[in-house]
């Protein structure tokens, strides 16, 4: 018998029942559902809406149900959804008193509350994984502030930089990702209970008290919106998609850097796989899977955006589809962050190949032009002169770093002996000292900055609840 079956003459068709059920996936919300119910019931007792002693009985039983589920003593099955499951177990344990829990509440505001509580924890968990990844990147960067590598634009060699500078670019991205989650958390952390089905309730409930008990920053201020809003879940999925996009770019680089053509990195046996037919193969499957799973996270974002786009106010059952999108995105991004953070320190960077790579492609050309500018030539003119010099090099199979002073002078009389030092790849890197540039000192400053920022952004949690 369904709790809502009073106005029905017949039982639900078993196929419709199964189709309608969300328990197989929303059982994941059991902790947050019970937390929410305990807060709601505590408030009902405090406000005298139900007798205090009954509220205490209900809360104690809810707490027992939580521990029984957690310890595997109570299997979560045979109910329409997690909200019905908990209430049915409650009533089975404490009798008719349990039937008072749902006073002044609807499943519509209940599910909104559960998802907000769940996502709030999830954001905190993902941010700890982001913190670990950023720390790992920064540690690795610290070892490579002087490892010279080529920087590319259009996949063509552009200018030399350092491995630390390259790695720290990703540290910046993941820091922004963590900030984005913290910002989304502000909008998640608003308490919707009291919205009822869609217009609140006639009972004199204390919504602020529930918010306080559950550590929310505020209550929602429109009951229709309180049960209809899934913006916070869409924002969460956007944040996940952005992390995945960054991970995917990083892994794309690892994949081709590990190719025979580039030969910039060697993959560790523990994080690569072989081929069933080609005995020589060592494949970057972890990186490829991360790149591939980015697609499913984008899909989850698109999935919820599409679910929501045509829905009139207020709650519609379509919205039950929100949970699997969110859970799948959460599982995927967590798994990717974990595996990548474990794999990253195992990569072997072939520093000689990287430096040789930085030598080729006339990567000191900008510095030659800048040299002439310092001697008084307008930049556009200098650009053209060095363009001619590069053309000369390509025609005669030469490199800027091996040209003689005479050859330089053939292109401009402003060149003097110090140009030969200026084009040395190491000097090209070290000359870029400004904030954000690759000179070892500049990158070390950023490493220090991020090291200081991390404990402030992610304060250690006092305890696990
Ligand atoms: N299982 C539902 C969901 O996930 C809970 C809310 C149901 N509300 C309702 N009026 N049927 O959205």
C-alpha cells in the first residue's frame, strides 16, 4: 500500500511502480535525508507543532535507522524512493508517532533539501581532491623550475619556457576550479524546507531554526522557487565539466608527449597498459580514459539543462532525473582526479629531449627582435628584419643560436657581440622575469604564492561526521 493511496481504488501497475521508483539511485541520499528529517522534527517539537517527547522518539529512531543502514544491518530496498523508505521504516519502528514526521513538509521540499545537503558535501570532497592535485603539481613544478621545454602556439614551436611554468599553468586552472566550486557552494547552501509542495505551509514552522541546525547560510525566499530550482545542481555540473575540460587538456598533452615522435615523457608501468597483439606497446590508457570521460560529464550537464528547460513551475517528476546526472558526474570527476593525482608524479620527463625541443624552431626569434628594439629600432621593423634572418637560416640549414656575429650584422648593423648570448635558450627563459613569466625566480614566487593560498582556501576539516 502506498502512503498516498487514499484517493486510489486500484493498486499501481507493477511496471509503472518500477518505472516510477527512484530508490535504486536515490538511496545514496539516505544520510542527508535522515539529517534533514531530524532537523525538521527537532524544529516541529521546539515549535510545539508536535509534542516534544514524540519529536524525541522520532529523532532517536531516525538516528538508529541511519546507523543501521550505515552498518549494513538495514538494506535499502522495497520503497518508491529514499524519503518513503525512511518514513516507512520509521513508522514500522515507532508506530503511529512516526506518521507525524511529515507534518508541514512535502517530498518536493524534502528532495530539494536532500540534494543541497548532498551537493554541499560533494563540493567539499571534490575540493579536497583538487587541493591534493594542486599540491602534487606544485611539488613537481618545484623540481623543474630550470628544466627548459618548448612552448607552442598553433602546435608550432613558439618560445622556450620551463616545465615548472607549464605545470603551474594547470595549477592556476585547478585553483580557479576550486574557487568556482566554493562560489557554487554559496548558492547550494540555502535551505528550501518549508516550501512545502509549492506554497509553504499553514503551520507556524521556524525555517531559520532548521537552517541553523543544518548549517545553512539562509532560507529560500519563494516557495515556488524553493521546490523548482535546480540551478545549483546545474552549476555544480558546470564546475565538474570545467575540471574535466582542464584534466582533458593536460592528459592530451601527456598522450602526445609520450609518443615516439615527441619522446618528452616516459609512462610508468603502473599507470599504462599493453596491447593484446603488439608486444612492444605501452599505452597511455589512464590519460585517454580521463579525456574520454570528459564527454560523459559534459553529457550530464547537457542532460540536466535539457530536463529543466521546458518545466513549468513548480515541481515536476522530470526533476527526479537530476540525481543520476549529478551522481555520475560526481563519481567520474572524483575517479579522474584520484587516478591523475596518483599518476602525475610517476611520469618521467626526458629533460634532454625537452631542452633539445626548445632549441629548434627558432624559438629565440622574438628575443632577437627585442634586442633590436632595445637598440632603438621600432618593433615592427625589427620583426621584419628577424623574419628575413629566419628565412636565411631555413635556406642554409642554420639556427639562430649558431649564427656568427657577421651573419647577424648582415641583417642589421645594430647587432653587437652580446647578441650571441641573447639567443642562448637559457638566457631567453631567464630574461622573462616579470610576474607570470617563466624565469625560475618568477615561477618560484608563484609556487610560494599558491603554497600559502592552499591552506587558506581549504581549511582542514575538524572532524568527519
Ligand atoms: N523521488 C522524487 C524525486 O526524486 C521525490 C519527490 C517526489 N515528489 C512528488 N511529488 N512525487 O524527485
